[in-house]
C-alpha cells in the first residue's frame, strides 16, 4: 500500500401479487434502540398503514418482531414497510401487508443499523427524540445513536455479535497522518476490526513497526489495546510499498515464517495480511519465499486467517500477480483471501467503482483457474483493498464508488473488503500528509460503508 501524500418500491394498495408464503420460523423478540425503548406498532393496531414508533418496552405483541431470511421484519402478522416505497429522507415507516417489495426489505448490519437496501438508508428515530410515540422514519445513515438497534436473531443465524467481521477491517497507520483515535471511528462507523500497518524489517530479518518501532509497548500497541478494549481486534499488515521488506531481508522461507510468527506471538493475532509490493513481488524468489512462509504459518497456527494483498491492473492481476497465484495453488497454499488493490491505474481516472469490479472479476478468474474452483468458491477467496479520495495517481474514488464495491462484495461474499486508510477518511483542513481524502466528505464516510459489510 503506497504511503505518499494524496490530496421504488411501489405503494401497494391491495393491487398486485401479495406474498402469502410464510418464511422459515425466526426468533421473535423486541427491537430496542434509543434510550432502551422498543420499536412498537401504535396501539397494537394491525391495520395497513399503522405508524411504527418508539415506546417504552412492555412485552406486548406490538413489540414482538421476527427477522426472516426473506429480508422482512414482521409483527402482528404484517411487515415493517416504508410508506409509498419512498427512498426520501423522512419517509414514514408503517405496518403493511407483506408483499415482497423493496419497501419491506431490511438488512441488519454489523454496526447495528437496520438498512433499507432499496433506499440505502437507515431506520431512524425522528429528531433523535426518545419520547414515547416518536415516529420512526427512513433517513441517511449517520452512525448516530438514534439509528442503532438491538434486534432478535434471524432464521438465517444470529445478529452480528461484537461488531464488524475481520473481513471489514480498514487500514489504520500510526506512523504519520495524524492517526485518529480508533474508539472514535468505531463508535461512529460500527467498524470493530482494523488492519494495522506496517511491519517491516529493521535490518536482516527482525520485524518492527515501520522497521523502527518496537512490536510492543509503543503507539501501535496502544492503538491495538484501545481497539480491543472497545470490543474489536486487529489484522496486522506486513509489507507495504516503502521500506525494507521481510520477504527480501529474510534468507529463507523458514526464517521468514519465524519473523511472521514473532509478530503473531507478540501481538496475539488471529489474522495477518501480507502486503506484497514493489521488489518483493517483482522477483520470483521473494514471491516463492512468501508463499512457502505462509504455508508454514498456516500449518503452525490452525485457525489463523491469512490474506495476501497486491496490486492489479484494470483487468486483474498483472503477470507477477498471476504468477503469485499460480505458485500459491501449486504449493497448496490455502489462503483466506487473495486481495487486490484496485487503484493507481493512471492519472485522472474517475469511474473507480466499475473499474474495481472489473479488476476483481479478473482476480476471480485467475483464482478460479489456478485452484480449479467454481465461480462461487473463487469469489469467496478474493478481496478488495481500495483507497479513498484522491489516490497517488490523482484518481478520484468517491463514496459512491465504495457503495458500488460494497454491493459487489456483498453479492459475491468476498473474503475481504477494506481500504487505505482510516487516517484519510476526513475532509482536508490543513493537517499533515495523508491525513485526509482530498475530496469533499464528512468524517468517516468511507469507513461507514466498510462497516456495513457482513461478508
């Protein structure tokens, strides 16, 4: 990862086909939110159009909701519905006969938002008002407390526990870029995991943060402690664009594996990311050494998650990346994710969402071919590691591009959806290098998109 300065659903009125099939049985219970109060059907009235509101929890049937695998939330035999299928901020939320429309689809995210995918907006307590009978509405997702909900388990599994999965772990860098307090980002975005960067060689084969800060006891350890004390955890990234890479400094695969293991042990890691760039990927020897070292790590650390991150062209991995994948397959490497960095294609590029999908399709095809997998299995072995705002090559990656990536990653259940970097997820106000995105945005806009990824 380079580290340089960078600047309708229709309203159903009884007409049309109604969905009468009952989904598989789901757990039923209260949905609690602001001030510990419950999502409530006004006056327990099951008539179509009855408002849904916030109210003191009382255990009544008007507050008993089931999350179903068809995407609906049901109470009193009917569905939580956006009035008129509106996608506008302030659209009223009501009870309505279940009809299969987009107005009745709800996704419970890792950040505890209830999102209507049709509008890409959140279930919201109007005016952040915790008074009884405050109506619920649709509103742009902000991460605020009036959009956070505790929902019962769905029939396709329990609600997410402990926040976002490690698949959604944006990069956080303590070396420069005015590092934000991770707790602030976690509270605002719902993200729980971060990818801490970067481990490099401080000489021969000795791993340190940026090749100069100790593995434990410094600012990196402090950030990890903060993340863990707030219910999250970290992936640690080894490599990057700059500095001395362990894959080149260590003399053999066994020495390289020992260096990786030192990092795993020192920081009690469940996951590592090998960011293989520059001369480490450009030479066949280091490529094979990294592959062989990762095999040793997987053998000696059952259950550890391993990612291998590298650059790409707009059509997928270049020759070095393709060779890396073939070597991994030939060696029997069982990575959790082959991850591309779909940026730095060339100056001035703007359609970065569609180019990312195009590059990821190329990656999928390479992994599919090398490992002999189905399309579905190959998708689940690949990932995206983007960059927000203005990239090193003056490309522009907008929040809308991240939405495109999120949709693609969610559709195909990618192994990883992340980006460089949380440090940059802010508007520019004269801070240090790499401390902002270079485009107009609100703080943590990009991380909030990442926080909605559930793998």
